[in-house]
């Protein structure tokens, strides 16, 4: 069985601060993908990134960066120079490779509510 | 861009009613999913479908059923609504199981059962 833990329920920062959202996962599968989604107040989950289990290279996209470490089963997300528009709930999720009938289902963490204050 | 459309943003129903939540995607995706989202619990999978007329139970299927008669449409049915089914319901779709394509989500339906 898979499990994703986001220990930080809520984080509050002031604009321009850097902030890191933690994600720890559990799986016995060797082939899997990790995801981050953003859910703004409007409600729709927005896909941010997908990383596979064979690629531990860190990734940077503008102010966003992701640190994937298999040794600690973690996939942390950092926002640099945060902005008010970054305020949202962020979800980490895990999907394991399997037959078609497994449907590429996602296991989500509980989510972290990020509030960026002006 | 992928578009996943849920029929209602807000819905209020009464205990015992049969409730239908509709979801349509426009990108010819094979997989479709229904989740419910509750504070402190994240998103939990109710049912998913990997093909027309095919369905699989997720983690919390009790009290729900689904229907997928056409590839683009996936319906969630509450056979006899109860107050503990008050929640935010999210529909999603994805292209490819084997390559674990990202899921794309609709705006959600906030359902209240009175």
C-alpha cells in the first residue's frame, strides 16, 4: 500500500520569503511517479510537476524548485520569493506503475495550506 | 488545454435522495476518476474507470456507484444520500495508465446533504 505524508498542515509567511513544503512517501514499488498539485481558493487542482522514481535530478521552474531524495523518501517543494498569489493548498501525490486496471490512481497527502501575507 | 467539466459547482440535496454528479472531459482520455475532499483527509478516491463501461472501486466506494457509458462522461451516483456524504467532489481524467500521465481536475462540486 502507498502512503503520502505532508506533516505541515498550515504555513504562513510574509511575501518575498522562501518557503519549503515537505512531502514524505511510502511505497514498496520500484517504479512510481511523484506529483505536486496546487489548489487555489477557486477549487480546481492544478498540476505542477511529475517526477519518476528513476530520476533524482532536482528541478527548477521559475520560482519553484523540487528536491527529490529517494534515500529519505522525500519530494520537497520550495517556493522562492513567495507572492500573495502563491496562497493555496498544495498536495503531494504518488502513483505506482501497474496494469491498465490499476488506472494510474493517485495517493494524495493531506495537503498543506500556504498563506502568503503582503 | 484539457478541460474537465463538472455539471454543478454547488448542490444541495436532502437525505435519502438519489444524487447524480456529472463529469465530462474533452481530451479523449482513457481514465476518469471521482474523489472526495474533506478537511484534514486530503483527496480520497471513490471510483475510477479505465475504459468505457469499466469501473474499479477506490478506497471509499461505500454508498456510491458510477456509470461510464461514453468515453467522455463519468457519472457519480449517490443511491440514497446521507449527511456524511456532504463534501467537495472532484472529477479527474488522465490519458495513459502505463506512462502514469498526470491527472487533470475539474473545478469540483460542493455537495451539501440536509
